[in-house]
């Protein structure tokens, strides 16, 4: 009974077929290599069979060789990668399973010395050999074929093993008790070793041409625009005047006095001004505001005249360069070195201006 078993490997292929007792022949597909190998192996196993040499039978295996997949580049600098044209020959070695040591081993001669059973299948010349045949194998045993691709750049000689990093094998099992297949076929595909690659690129920098001006291509245009509002200054004066007390516009202990300078377009409505202690030090965080009822009252003066005496919004409309005096009921401890205050001016159009004061 003949049957074909297929098993795919990554990348070049091997096909093995099977028929019976002691391996008496090892051949490549070329007629001359078949005759020479068969005679040599027949003499070897007829002379002195060992415990590892199977008894004669009709079981045989055939190794079919097909083109491997081209290799790939890895990461460090080697330019050439292995391709099919680099293969000079395939060495196909058949080994038998030894249950005592739980491994596949070489066949032995009559004195128990290892005697590798190898077919060399040449890939160059007019008679390209694409399979190797092992005959005279025994029922009740398992075999494994190991395939090695050898060659060099251009495939002119078997100088280098091209698949050293990846083992390529094919297994054959004749251990069945009934209906044993006498011919087995197995395919294995060779994977070429990847080669390292690291490219070097040299850039020679030449003297550049001097740049030129690029003028607009359209007609000149003109628009009327207002300067953007901004806070130009924020400073701390000291505790020099009593204006507010908590939420009320009423004299009490001296209040913290600040100066806030702004540059505003014509007729800019201000909704509110807020001063907040944004320090990372100290236990207290003072906040005073001209409109928000949650915080103490911030009294605003423009040129010595009170702008608000209670919480109001908006504060008023201002234009040009403006400097306001601000007063709040704040703990003097929050004005020591290392503290930070942030002024936030909210305009009626929703825009906010901020300025940070570091003491």
C-alpha cells in the first residue's frame, strides 16, 4: 500500500518515500549517484549488521528537494542574503530512533561505530537532483531525515551552511502493527538564515545658496484693527490704607494695596477683577473679587476715585493705558517672600486677561 503524507515547513522542501528492512541503498535522483550510493550502502550493511541496523525489508523513503524561500535581512551590516541560486548541494542524512537514549542516532557499522547515512543532492549542472531515496528500512522503527543546504554567493561551492539557524527535518514512522505503509512521502521546506544588515549613509553638506526675499503675489490690502487688550503691570504696594472690611466697603484695619496697569482698546467694558493667592506655600489662600459674592470685596479706584463700593458687574468701560488701585481685606502673612498672586480681569465679551505677581 502506498500513501503520501505532507508536512509544511517554513521556507525550501524535502520529500521522503518509504519500502522495508536494512537500508541497502541511498541515492540521489541522478542515475550515476543512485548506482554509486546504492552499491556502497549495500556493501556496508551486508558486511556486519549491528543492533541499530534494521533488518531487510521493502520499506523505503524518498526525499524530494524543492526551492527554498529566499533569506531576509536582519539588523547589522552584511550585504548579501541567501537565495536559491546560492545553493550548491543539499546533504540529506537519515537517522533512526533509539528508545534507550530517547533520540535519533546515526546508523552503525558491524562494530557499533557510527556510520552516517547521507545523500548529497547536487543543485548545479545539467542534472539537478531534486530528491534522495533511502531503501531497505525496517518495519517497527521510526526515522528522521535532516536536511542541510550548503553553498556560497552564486552557488559555486559548498562552503557555507545556509540554514544553520533553523533545523529542517522530516519524520517517518513504520511502527504500526497492521496495514503498515511501505512507501512514505514527506516534504520539508528549508528556511535560509537571515543575514545582519546596517546601512550607512554619508551626507556631504555643500555651501548653500543665499536666501532671497519672497514678495506677496496679490495686491496690497488694508484693514482697521484695534490693539488687543492686555495687562501691562501688576504690583504690590503694601498695607497703607483702610478701605474695606470683609465683604463691606467700610474702613477697618489697613488693606492690601495693589496696582494693576492695562492697555485697552477704545471703550473696553470690564466685567470684574479677581485677585487670588496662587502660592504653593502657607496655610491660607486669600481671594478678593469685585463681583463674585463668594469672596471678600475688592475695591477698585481709578485716578483716586472709587469705581465700586460693593459687588457690581460690569465695573465700567475703560480706554487706552489705564492704571487702577486695588484694595482687599487680606492676611498680611500672604505677602511674605515666596508667595504668588494672580490677577484675572474678565472683559464683558468673555475674554480673560491674567498676570502673575511673584513676591
